[in-house]
C-alpha cells in the first residue's frame, strides 16, 4: 500500500527545506519516493539531477543583461527589464479554464494587474494566475498543455 502526500504536506516540507538551508531532502517508504531539491543551495544543475522526480523550491528568475558596444549610444531604454509574466510554480500551462472555453488572453489582449491570464495545474490543483503588471500581450511563450517551471516566462507584454 502506498502513502499519499497532500499538497499542504509537500509545501510544508519545501518551506522547511528552504528555511533551514537544506540542499536536498529524499524520502522513501512503501513504494513512494519524494525528492525535494533546493536549487538555491544546489552546487550545479548538471550533477546527475532527474528533473521528473524533483519538486523544486523557488529559485531566482533568469535575468536579462544588456551590454553596450564601444561607440554605441546609451542603452537606457533597451536595458529596461522586459515585461513578462512568469509561472509562479511548476506544473502544466493552460490558456483557458476548460478545453471548450475561450483563452483568458490572446496576442493583442490588454491585461491589467490582478486580472487572471492563465492557469497552472500543479498536483491536480488548477491555480488561476493573475497578471502582476499591466500591458498588452505581444507573445504567448508556452503552448497550451505544455509543462512550465517556476519562474519560466509565459507571456511577454508591451
């Protein structure tokens, strides 16, 4: 007989791993294997990790860097951070609330901060994700039904 973990139990373990600066926690009992890796504490991403079996604690989002060539004008405008809405958790991206429903946003849609823009299904829970900034959708970076990672850009705004 295998034991099942609730979302709350796993979230509590992830929080404990993060708060106590634990690099990795592995638990195995009665056919259930649980591995939580704190990516902020991990020595490197390429050391034999198995992404399918990993629940990751929040990690820093990728940062874009602009470099000026000699003689180029100031990069003040281009050095601004791109406006993107990222996935706040690991799961599956859905553009609409159901297969027969219209997507929350399309390219060209105006969005306001706080407006629901997509869903991330994680551990069989549908999480409605609100926009953290306003703008116009210029690109949807993830296909409907595709997996997303924590901090992965999903929508690009203008």
